[in-house]
């Protein structure tokens, strides 16, 4: 028996980020893609500390000495200590990989990072001129000995300068420091308005580059006339972003949300990352930012690799990134005609990014401009900037359609953008519902109402991913277009429920969190237990982003003990402990990290031979099943069912980019056995859709040749 029935959620997430970082270590991954994985690792950690670590720290502050103990048996203090230990080890590996592997490998290919100490005479002249004319005017040095410590924005790269007055400066009134005894420290924010990479005059055959922060540090003395720069340090702060908006703010909800966004920039610091340490500056910043030793992380190298994006624009970059994978237009849809006739005849499955997201954009655009369309209703969580979907919805409202959009303003880190385009939609004449009190609307569904010759017909698009054409090129998601009578009826009821005072009504195809989705999952797991025998054991196969709901996990343990075979593909957090005799010996958990982000949620239940598959917007987490509006629906079309089942089961054949969860909580990378063929699921799927597209391309169109005078 394992010591605990559950892993800690936060430590499980760190293991996920370790799998992301692992992709940057793989020599077979193209160089710039390895750099991208290093950047994703950094970005993931930033969000993790701003949200998850901040919430733990606030809970400790508010606990008044009471120790919260989680399901894994750890106190908050113990969790923070383990987070610090694990993050420190990964940060060290991350920056070692960047400085000792990826950058030297790029240098061998002719793209050379030059630190300021190695500038040639020509490069010194170039960078000094650049600093004087283009960088210096943007900089604002801030003194730190005032009554209020200067504001340092969340995740802003900032340079700290330890200064020493030249002879006579102490006598000057209003000098940077009024005390001769204390250290004189100034802060300068690295401007984000210009590229961080600066291309240098280089010898033939190489392209050499410098960093803005190196140049600012080198010529920093010009910012402080009368002072010598003793030491410098670059740092970045993650601040608490786990603010909840006042749900009772009513008509002032947007104003309350904007206040939350302002608070994020000045909230308490939860982590500081810095480059090569200056002991005096480090001690000074820790003191003024109220950070302990556990809260600060040294990154021995270029701080924040996510700002090296300009390297992806270099000439010849295609040699160092993944070969382009086309996003194929689905064979089942016409490329130049409307989709209404096709959708009336059959359900259409879309598997992005292997298939193009264009049909979703086209569907909404066609609805916006079709005279027979009367209404469009949809939920929007994250749409990205300059969204063609938002543009189409505005056009639909301007064309006289009744457009109702359920905007989730509480979509973390997208709040500002969502507020902006929600206001644009309202100005265009759309009805905008700003979410639901105390719940996030995370469901992904669009309903189009159209008047046709035989009466009113409804079309639904529903799936696992956000209505975001940009992320649809990188995130793997499934969605279905359907006119299934029961499902479109349920979709109508769903929109009525979340838009007004409609009492909850029975839906037969749609299961909605936090009302019926969790109970339905528990019923399906229990049904599998009841139907499982030694001769024909039950079978549950599920794919999702995260699994950490205690009730669901307990139900899966019960199913395992009843002999049900359980296969789980979990991209991120998994607090279930697999492979423990007498508890979870029939449960296998794998995770795939590759060029596309696995984002779809697919749930398969053998059901004694009458198989069922469900797609959902919800992970098996407390926040999804208990605190959000989510949807789950069965795949009823036989053709679509077969395709989805093949996709789901294929994920468990991957032996090149898959990891398997051990009962210790660590993940073991899977590799092909001797003489075993390597299977990379994302490549298999890409080739499958490419083959379909090639067949369509090479099939001549059957047309009659009409003779005319």
C-alpha cells in the first residue's frame, strides 16, 4: 500500500513542467524548437508562481497559525519547501541547457551570442551609438532610498545598479542617496517596446547578436553622471495574480475586474529570478521585496529565454524548427460553398491542428451573412487578439441577427482583452452576458438558428477547445458540427439556463457542470464496475489535461479493485497514484509532450460491449466539475465514433514522446524496445490526415461536359 492515496497537486504540476523541459534536452529536436521549450518552461513557471504559489502563501498568511493539510498529507509550508527544491533543480537544468548546449550549438551553426565583455572594437562603437540614440531616451532610472520603494512591474525585466559616488558627489544636494552609510541602488526597467536581440557587425559567415540588457549594463554609467557602477544584476519578479473579483459588484462588474488587473501589478512578490548574483544587490532586493531565500532563484545565464523570439525570424530559421505540418481542410466539407446541406446530412468531426480551423471560422462567418440565419448564440472564453470570430459576430449583429455572446471576463490573464472585445460586441448590437456569478463559463459551444423551407433548423458546433484560431494551430482539440435533434434541443435549453432565470431542465445529450457532469461520470464508472467480470473485465480509457478530483479518483480506485482496466492519458497534473496493489494496480497513466499541446478531453467506457465515448470541455478537476460551467456530450454518429475511438487508443501506442507515471510520483520516459518500431502519435495522425488530403487532391472531379451552341 502506498503511503498516501493522492499525490500533491502542485508537485505533480512541477513534474509536468519537467516533462516540458525534457523536450529541450532531446538532441533530435530542432535547435530553435529546443529554445522554444526552454521558453515555455519559463512561462509555465511564471504563471504557476503567480497563481498557485501565491494562493498557498496567502492561505498561510490568513491561517493564523492553523496548518492546512492537503489530500497528500502535506502542510502548506512543506509544499512550499518542496516546490522551492524542485523548481531550483529544474531552473539550474534549464539555464545549463540554454547556456551550455543550445546557444553553443547555435553558434556552431553561425548564430553567435556575444556577451558584452567579448565585443570587438567595431561592436563596442556600434552598441555605444545604439545606446546613446535609441536606448538611452527610453530608460528611466529609479532611486530606491525614497519613503516608498519604486514600483517593479510583474514579470518586467529590470536591471539593478549598485552605485558609488565619485569624489565630491556626497556634497551635492538631492544626490541619489542621502545617507553615506547605506548602499546606493538604482533600478532601470528593460524596455519591452524594442526587440531584446540586437544584431551586431559580424565577420563573414556568422551572425552575431547581443542583448539589450547587456548593452544597458555596459553603458549604465551614462545613466548616473557622477557615480561609478560597482555591480549590476538583472532580475524579474512574479507577483500574486490569484485575485478574485467581487462577484456581487453587479453593474460595476467590469470596473471591479479592471481594479483586479491593476492590483496584479503591485501585489506582493512571490518569486524573484535573477542572473549572476551580486550579494549586496540580492540582499537589498530580498529585503525590500520581502522575499526569503526559498523565494529567489538564480538563473546562470540569459534571463528569461522567452524574449529571444527574434531568433525565429533569422534567415534560414526553417532549418532549426520543426518541418512545416500543413493544417488540412476536411475532405467532408466544401471549400467554396456553404455547409448547411452537409451538416443536415451528417455529423462532421474536426481534429485540429491536423485539420484546419477554417471551417469553424467559416461556419460563423456564413451564419453572419446568411439572410436565413435568425440568431447566433455562443460562449467565448479565450479568443486571442484580432479574432475573425469576434469580427464575424459583430457583422452578424450589424446585419440584424440576434447575437448572444457569453463572455467569460474571469478567464485569467485574458481579462483585459475580453473586456475590450465584449464592449465592441455590445456597440455592434450584440447581447453580451458577462459570465455567471461565482462560476466561470468554460463550455465551448455555438448554436445557429436558421429559417429553412421546412421550418426552423438549428446547427450546433461543440468541442473541447477555445474559439481561438491562433491556438488551434498549436493545440490538439476535437469538435463536432451537428444537427442531431436531441443535442440541438439540449443546446437551446443550455443557453436559456445560463442567460436568465430559466430553471434547470433535463438535458438528454448534454451534461453540464456543476449540475450533472460529475454525477454522470461517477455513474459511468460505477456502471463499468457492475458490468466487469473476470472473463470480460470492464475498460475505461480517458484523455485529459489534468486529473485531481478526489471523488473521481476514489471511484477509479474502486473500479481498479473490481478488475476494470483503466488507461489514462494525462498531459499535466495527476494526483492519482497508479500501480499500487490493492488500490490502483489496474490503472496505467501516460503523458505525451510533443510539438502540439494535447488539449482534448475524450472519455471511453466499454459498457459491456455497448461502447460509449464522450467529448468534454472539462478536465477531472474540482475547479472544472464543481466551480465552472462545462459541457460533456456523447459521440453518437457511428462514423465519428469510430474515428474518435481510433484517435484515443492510438495515444497509448506512442513510445517516443510518452512518459509513464510511477507510483513514486516520478515519470519515466518511454522508449522503443530493441527491434520495436518507434511510434510518435502526433506524426502518425499528421500522416493519416495528409494521406486523406492527398487522395482528395489526386481524385479527379466527376463532371459532365455540357455541349452548347
